[in-house]
């Protein structure tokens, strides 16, 4: 008599007599769990595509244009009846976009709030929407930004990744025990698969399990009941069987041909099956020491770089988009600005973007440069020296203007009202204006004398150059 995990098949039954099967089994596939990486698009998974389109295309655009129009139409905001933007207004469509995005992401950045009551009320409504949206997004994001256990989920031996190993790139690595029942079955019904896995077979079951755990093999094919027992004994719970079992059969006791003990043992096994003893023995011995809690503890290991790759992909996408916008900005200043300066007489471009409106006039660029110089603070001695030199030259120019004015008065020539004096030069100007209407020079004569009368624009340009 032979008692072991002996599977009943036609070749063995031709030379020995088997009892009735006392346990069912088949050919199964063993794989190992591995810690997967977080999807590069995990930060987008809390909402589906339709929800993101609704937020990005509908909600943001609707809030932006609503705040823009309410501020434009409000009597306390920017009045739409004005032909051109007022000198001190700080309102445009792009700044409204900046306000909406800053409120949505709760960014601590400088924004220009609208002045109209209706526009401010609409901004508060958008802020409440942003709070609800971020709360839902953050709560769901935690569920998608965790590492998940991954494994090769084969459907069975009929899976094309196994039965036709050369059809998949890269090819999977799998093996079994040579000269076993599993090996014999595969050589009969899966010849390409059997020929492919010959070099990856293992001599023992323990060697096959170790190869799967270490990653040398992607799968190990063997007796399903034996593999289920080994899976239950794995303390780390890294092993599992996948797919359906193939070539279902059973375990039996083998005797010599025509042995008188076959019928006696078969009757006893049937009695054990009927009273439930076989099932109780199976549950007792097949229950292992797998501890799921230990596996949950291992999932809190530090994240590797590939597990939060989505953040770096988002950053790289932003850098590329910023480079594209920089190229568009250069194209605007080189090709588009001149044409807009000729056609935009009412200052409509300033409603879209204040910086665009200022860029269309030379005076606006001059005033912006003056504003930069006025608020400039040096951080090195060389810069301080140059700045002192420029201020000294400016003071000398002002003294020269006063001296010329006194000489004119000494000769009995009083400066005209149209002629600027030193006080006009020293008088601070409104730096927020982006539209200046003046002539480039005044060539009139005073009292028959050819006296050059510099205008405000030329002095402003002289100060900027200095």
C-alpha cells in the first residue's frame, strides 16, 4: 500500500489499483503578491471624466465670466458706460481668472478683489463651492494614493500568456516539477508550453515556491491541493493560487493489482466521507498560519519614487506648458502688439489684461519702467553705486532746469503756462495710468524768441533713460 499525495490518472491506474478518491485536486497556478506602484494619473481618479469636464469647462468658466460681468455692470464696480478704462482701475478678465483659480485651490497669493457688491457676493459663492469641491476631492484622493497589491491574474492553463508563451512580450517565466503528474499532463495537452518551460522547471516544490517569492519565476504550476496548503502556511500571505483548476481528479490509496484490501479501504473512506470526518480533517490540516494583519503592516513602508510619479509628471507638464506660454508671449510682443496698438483705440484690451493694455502704449511701458526703478532696492554695493550715480545725474539735470529758468526771468522772459518748470518735473505722477495723451514736442515761439519748450513726455523719457 502507498499513502502519499498520489493523484489518480490513467497511467498509474494501469499498473496499480486505487481506492475511491478521498480528496479532490487538480492542476493550479501559484503566484506571489507584490507591492504595486501608484498610477501616474491617480490624482485624477477621484472624479470621472465627466465630472472633471463639468468642473473645468463649465464651473470655472461660468464663475469667471459671471464675476467679470457683475463687476463690469455694477455701479460700484467698473462702469460699462465708460468708453475706456479709468486710470486707476485694476480689473480685467485675466485677473478674474487668477482670482477664481486662487480661490479654488485656496492659494495664499495676491489677488485683486472686485469692488462691486454683486461681484463680491458671487466670489463668496464660488468660495463655498471650492470648499465643498476640495473636501470631496481630498477625502477620495486618499483612497487612490495608496499602494495596492498586484499579482499576475491568470485565468488558468488555457490563458494565452501561458499556453502560447511567445505571443506576449515580455514573456512570462513559469515552471513545474519534472516527471510529475502536472508535467505529464502539460506534455500531452500543452506541448508548446511544456517545451518553453523546460529550462525553468524546479526539482522540488520548495524550490519552486522560493523562485516565485524571489521573482525568478512569475508562476509555479503544480498540484492544486499541495499549493493551497503551502499558501495557507505562508506567514506573510504573499502567495495565492489564481485561475481555475485544470484536469480535475482526486487522491487515492494505491494497492497491488487485485489486492484484497482495496474494497475494505474504499468502504472505510466512504464511511468517513458520509459522517464528515474527511471534511473535518481537511479543514484542520489545510488551515495554515497566514496572518493578514502582518501584510497590512507591511503596506505602510516608505514610498519609492515610482509610487508618486504622478506628482513629477504633473510638474513636468506644467513646465512644458509654461515654456509654450513663454514662446507665445514672445510672439505677441514681436508680431501682434504693433497691430493691436493701431486698432485698440478704446482700451478694450485692458479689460482682458492690464499688462496687455499697458504694452500697447509706449508711455505705459515708460511709466512701468519708472515704477520699477522707484521701488527698486539694491542688494549689492555695485548696484548701490550705479543707483547713486543715476540719482546724482538726475539732481544735476534738475539744477540745470532751475538755472535756465532763472536766466529766462533775468532777461525779462517769463515762462509760459505751457512751459514746464522744475516743480512740474518734481511732481509725482500717477503710475497706474496706462493711457497718456500728449504731443511729443511743442515748437511754438514765445515773444518772437525761439525758445524750445519741452513737453511732459520728453522729460519722462529723459528721466527713464537717466
